[in-house]
C-alpha cells in the first residue's frame, strides 16, 4: 500500500513538472507584450528589448524555465511584476479563501449526492424522480446564472446574506459561514447534479449484480446489503467523478469569486493574467496543479482501500 | 503423412504479464499436431489448457513466440498484413459465442457478404453465393435482410458457419461452436457440420472442452493439458480407452445420462482418486 | 431444423427497431421541441442583420436604457444605448461559433486518439491515456484565463484551447467503446475474413462509437457556450464581440435601473444550454434505449396463493406457479406458466430444461428473489405447509439462509469482489445466527474445512479474484450451508466450471446432502448430472413442467414426447464419427478400421 502511494505521488510530481513546462512555454509567446505593457504605452521597441534583456527574457526559453524551476524548488516563486510582493506569500493568503469555499462545497456535494443517489437507486418512485429532477436543474442552468440568481434573491431582495465580501474563519465563524453560503451553494449545485447522477447509475449497476441476489438468499437485510456491500463497490467510479468535480469547482471559483468579490485565488489569478504578471501566473498554475494532484492522490488511495484489485497495480 | 493441410510444429505462445512487474505467462509449451485435408481433428482440454490459443495462433490472432505453423506447405507462422489477408480464402473460423460473433448492426446479408467483397466478388455474384450459403446451412432465403437479433442462438451459429464457408475455405477452426447451445440445437449444428464436411471436404480443427462433442465430430483427437499435448490418436481409441491418466480422468468426470452407468463411473472415479492419493502420499 | 428456424418468421417487433434513428428521434417530443427551438434560435442569429436595423456595436446616446417596446428598439437598449435585440442576435452567432469550435476541436482531437488508443496495443493505449490524463490535470478555466496574454482575448482562440481541454472526455468515451467492441468476436471474425485494419475501424468500430459521440457532442456544445458566457462575463476577451456573457455583465451592473437588460440575455442563454442538454438526453434515450430504472432490492410482495383444492404434501411444494414480466409494449409476458413439483425431506430433485424454460425463474420465485419487474400471477409455494408467496420480505428473510439456501451458477460474480472470503462468510453466518463479529470469524475456518478447502486460513484471507473458480464455488456452498438449511436450491452449480472440477463439486454436494440431511433441488440442463445426483426429476419446457417422475423411470421410459426428444439429443458415450476423412487423391473410404458403424443420430447404448 505504501509503495502504491509513493508510485502515485511520483507520477503526480512528474505531471506537475510537465504542466509547469507547458505553461511556461505557452506563456513565453507573450513575454514581449507583457514587457511592453509593463513599461506603459509610451515605450519604444528598443526600450522593450532592453528591458527584456535586463529581465533575462532574451535567453532560450528552456534556460529561463530552468531558472524558474530551480528557484521554485527552494520555495521561491519570484516576485510579482506589478506589486513586487513575493508570489508565494500572496498566493497562500488567498488560497485560504478559495479553499474554504471549494472544500466546503465539495464535502457537501459528496454527502448530499451519496444520500440522494443511494435513495433514488434503492427506493425508486418519487425519491428517484426528485433526485433526477434536482440533477436536471443542475445541468440545465449555467452556474453563472445560478450564482447571480442566488445573490439577487437572498442578498438583494431578502437581505438575509451579504452579497459580497469575505470574513476569515478565525475572525468570526458565524460571519464566515454567512459570507460563503451563496458562493458554496452556487458552486455545488452543478456538482450535486453530476455526482448524484453518477452515484445513482453506479448503484443501479451494482444492485443488478449477481452477488446482491446471493446475499439476499443468505437472509441479509436490504439495508446491510446496500451499506456494507453495494455502496462500497459503487464508490469507486463516484470518487473519480468527485475528483473531477474538484477541478470544475476550482475553475468555477474563478467566476464565483469575481461575482461575489471574494479576495481569493481566482480573482488574484484573473487580475494577474489581465496584467500579464508572469511569476504570479506560473505560481497560480503550479499551486492549482499541486492541489489537483493531492486530491487525485487521495482519491486513488481511497480507491485502493475500497478495491483490492486496484491495490495490486 | 500425405495430404497434410495444417502442420503445427513445437508451437509456443507467451502472453506478456499484466502491469510492469508481472512475469510473462507461457500458455503453450511446444505443441505439435497436424490436420489432413478433409479431416476433423478434435482438440480437447479444460480452461487454461491453451486449446483456444492454438486456434487463434493458426488464425493469426495471437503471435507465436516459438515453433512453426505450416499451411499447405507454406510457413504462415508470422504471416501478417497482405499475406495474412490472402489466407482468409483458405482458413476460416466459427467462434463459440453466436451473440458476439455477429455485428448486431449489420444484416445477415452484409455479414455474409463481407468476406466475399474483400475478395473482390461482384455484388451480383455475391448475392447468389449468399443465397446458396443460406440454403446450405438450412436458413430461409429471406434471412439476408434480417438482423442477427431476430435469430435464435442455433440460427446465429448457422449464420456464423455460413460466413466461414463463404470463401470456400480448406480449413475451418471451430472454437467451441456448440457449447453455448441447447442440447437439441447442439446436436443439429453438429450434424450440419458433418454434412458440410462430407459435401465440401473442408477440414476442421475442432476445439471443445466436451469429450462427447469431440467424439461425435472428430476423426482424430488431441488432448491438451496446461499447454502440453498429452495424447493424440484415433477418436475411437482416445475417447474410449485413453492411455494418459489425465484423459482418463476427463472421461470419467463427465457424467453420463444413465443412472446405472453413471453409478459405475462414479465408483471408478473414486477408486481412481484414491489410487492417486495413495500414490502422492507414498 | 424445425425448432430453430421458426422464430425468424415470427418477429414482428424487430421490424420496428430497424426504422432509422432519425425517424425514431422525430417521434420523441422532447427531441422535436428542443431541436426546433435550437433551429429557430440559430436561424434568427443568421438573419441578424435582416431582423434588426441596428448593428451590434451601434450606440446611440438617445437610446440609453430605452425600455422594451421603444420605437426601433423592440427589446430596449442597454446603458450604452445599443440595441438589445441586435446584441442578442449577434450573441447567438458568437455562441454558435463558440460551440462549433469547442465541440469540433474536442472531437477532432478526442475521436482519432480514442480510436487509436483503444484499437491498437497496450503500449499505444498507455501513451495516449497518459497524454490525456495530463490534459485533464490542467485546471481548465484557470488555464484559459491565465493564457489570456497568449490568446490575446480572442474568443475563438480561447475556445480552441477549451476544445482541447474537453478532448479527454471524448477520448475516454471513444476509447471505452472501442475497447468493448474490439473484444467482440465479430471484430476477430472480420480480421479472419481478411479485412484490413482501416476497414475494420470504419465498418465495425466507428459504427459502434458514433452514437455515444453524437450524444456527447450535444453536451460539449452546451458546456462550451456556458463557459464562453462565463469568461465574457468576467471580461476575458474583446469587449467589442457581442456575447451573452458581456450582456449579462452589463445588465448585472444595471440591475436596479433596468432588470430586463439582465433578464433577457440570461433567459436566452438558459434556453440555449437547457435545450442542448435536453436534446442530448433525448438523443441518448433514442440511441441507447430508455434510461436505467432503479432497482429496489425488495421485490413487491407477490400475490397470495390461489386456493387449490387438492393439497400436495411435502417439505417444499410448488403448485401451478406462473410468473410474468411486463414487455416493452406493456403486455404481460408469461415466462413461467404452471410450474410445479414436490420435494420431500432429504430428497434430491432435478429441475431440467433448456435455456428459457423458466427453471431459474421458478427457483428465484421459491426464494423470493425475483427481479423487480417480475410478477407472480398465480400459484403456491409451500414450505412445511406454510405458504411463502405473499409473505413480507421481513418474514422471508428469516426463512432464507436458515431453511432454504441457494448456490448460484457463476461463482465469481456471486461473491462481493471487494471483501475477503472470510469477511463475506462471517456476514452470512451472522445473518442466520446473530453473534459477535469475532465469534463469526472463528466459525469461518471450520466451515471452509467442511466444504473440502485444504488451507482454510489462506482462503479466508483471500479476495475472490485471488482464488480459482472451483474454490469460489466451494466458498459459495459454504455460505449456503452455514445456516444448516433443510432445502438447498443449486442453480446450475457446475456449469461454469471445468469438467474435472464439476465432478468434485458434485461429490461435495453429495457428501453435504447426506451429512446435513438436506433436500436438494438441482436446476440443470445436463441429464448426466441428473443421472448422477437426483432421486427424482421434473422436466420443464417453455415455463411448464411437462413430466415428473423418478430418475430411473424417466430415463428408461420417458412419457412426454419432449423428454424423449431431449434424451435422444444427448450425445451419448459410445458413438464415434463413422465416416473416414475423404482423401483429396483417393475415393472416400466407407469405413475406417477404428470406427464403429453407427450413424450420428444413433440410440443410446446402455
């Protein structure tokens, strides 16, 4: 099990490295325009070239990447071009905001989807129609419209919740909760739609299997069969979808943070890319990829625990 | 032997292990056998004996890792690409599962036409051939416009046999062609295969786990056990008074539909088992 | 050639299935409504400059925040004085281009890669899989935003990039389909027929793949459009390009002044994406059949017994049992009609029949584990005189495992793949006799020993995939006899096993039957097993028991014609092939020296 975990981790790190190479390489095509905007509209071509030489941008892309990587491995992601703030510190500050929204949404999504999916698959009838209805609404309405709709109803019309802004958890847990309710709701509805459908489908497939019937002939109660046997076997594919949902939510938080003016990772990334702040962009990408890798690793390990066959490979 | 059509000499097949650290797995350790023109060689063995792999190697669906396969005096061990496709004229196949061996979205006519069209037979001639083939396997002529799902298992197997016969091959590999069928259907399909052989003088490499099926169709029988040939000979001999202990065990293990005779067999099998136990204890 | 040629002439419903997909789609109201909605929207977009007199960027100071119905501005104007109708129509075009680029690129990358990755060897597959896993690791939306300096905000470039990010979805669908199809024997048969790889891919593989790909395309188009709207809302990209996202953004800022400026584009965007999703769903239903229905574990209680005048006596009595399923056209389809037999304590009964004769359905009805779609329409199942049909599941649960137990056909699929053998058996033990888990675990080892497993400890610690089929069947038998049942129903318990293992399992059942004094109902198609194992036999044909009797009687003098036909079909033990192989160079020999001269259809010789 430990060697399995280490192998997955190593594969993840190679992936992170590759993502950073590709991102850097893609960004290298915009270095010139970035420098031009850094210098302002009045700068001449010669000034831009001089500045690029100054910043080492005239060297081969690979060499520049090697420099970035070398520094990154020591924990130094450089300084922002525009604010001169160290990137790593700026990012970790904002990560807290994003994670409190995304992780909360992910946890609620998982719990609600499993409950809905299992009930729908095992009960059928009204419970099934309700779950399918919720799924369909989540699919049909783009989360952007949903977010705005929620703000309009709960913050603007009813004034129950703050429309924008963020209170850190350490400052005031109650206000923290209030400040993330709408963002979390907006993020998780699409997630619940996808995951409920997945759990329902996996459960239905699993309930059709022969061993379920055999367990019944041994006198086991349906509840025990579902909880101890079926759910465990249906969890594998659902976990994979959950890890993909994390990715989607991370992307969704970009839009959501903008709508709700949350000082998170997403809005930071957005401003950085509008300005062409290369060190920040690289930092954002590498951090995001590392988060994805950690989540995937956790899912892989859980899968290994659930499924004895996956453990061997 | 004169008239040898297919000659397999020291055939070895090794499958790569799954994953990086698994060792490769050898399923055939040097199997030699031959099939004469117009004869049926029955190949019998249990799961994991490698009997299906022999058939697939002859058909070019798995790559041998050693040995030689000669067909009509031509080495076809590693025939690939155009050479392998040219062999389609002479070597054909009937698979076990009549459900998965016919593409569900093609009509019977399309399925039967496929091997003909590949060989450059014209539309009109192909249609005439399809009608003749359907007649030969005892299916109604209007079957050509229908889809496989409109047919029962036995009928589908007839379609599969017609497809194999389409290019007028010299050898048909029959991989458990009747084991998915019901008792009564099984018998009729076997009779059909025998009739066709009498009419067309096609040779069969007939693979089965069922000794009673093998006995009914084969001229000669080869017994396979864990990738090795343990016994070959005339069908009447091998299926009645086998030499090898494994063949004998196989023979006694299959229950016969006769209570008194089965009682006798059961006792014989137990004696056999006890003797084995004594021998291994000693 | 009588029985198996009849069905070809009597298959009316299959004709309907051959009607082309398009026509079936045309009968689905959801597909028709959503498709025509989308069509109207797209056409309106194409006619934008005809419908609206203003250009999308034409701003007029006079029209700022003009209300709905203002002259020349049927839907009003926004805060910059641009015609909302014109913006809306041109936004449709942007969305169409967006959907085409995003979906097109996802398909262009994903389909070929999926075909290659699925069809060719494991190395190619591993390489493509790795590549697409890499793409999936990119946080999509984030990448689109951070690469703004590269795409220069052109929505077409952004959507092209997004198309690549969507490609893994298409890749996975195609690869899985191809992997499934590739193992189908018809692909092997095509290869043996001499078809080159590219023709196999085109004719057999692509054919199977196209349905799921078309369905996925509808969803991908919807995703592309809403992502583009989201990005435009954020302000990514050229603000000169009319788009729903930009309109919603400006409407959002102006929400208090003129709510319609926000509501109108939101509504149209919602209609477009919802139509695409609903159209995709309708497409899926049409191409892949109706969606899977949930599968409640507990079957609805079957109807109680219909009173029969003469009551047969016995440990297990099944009388005039009928089971029907609802067929797709709503009519009940009776699969068992009048099945019945009696088993006395300690007796073995063979329930014999060909596939589809209803023998397994009868067994499930006795156990009360019929699938939810099945209905017991009449009959009676009595155990020790007690009627079982109509008992609530809670009561049946006390009987199952303790009084009636079951051994299935396929050993591997009947074990839970993710629990050890020991844990599964402990669960079964505790189901029939409540006890602490630790105690149940201790009982597992002697139980495994009882079914002839040589090293119980190793097997108890193994997962099902680590043991052989014969071993797995022994484990299932152990689970069945854990509650010392009075009746054991064994449904083709050796069919999936090798002949030599089959004999061992049959010996084990013999032995257990004697030791536990169980009655056994052996469901089988194999008369040899009946001869070996059963005191009495019941022969089923098309849902009916046509003959019952002692085994010896039935084999010696079958009364029913069908039984006689079945017995005659058995490939007996002594007839061998009688004709010698024809020689190409010589006239065919009439008799080989080694062959007996009986014809293939010869009688049994006993």
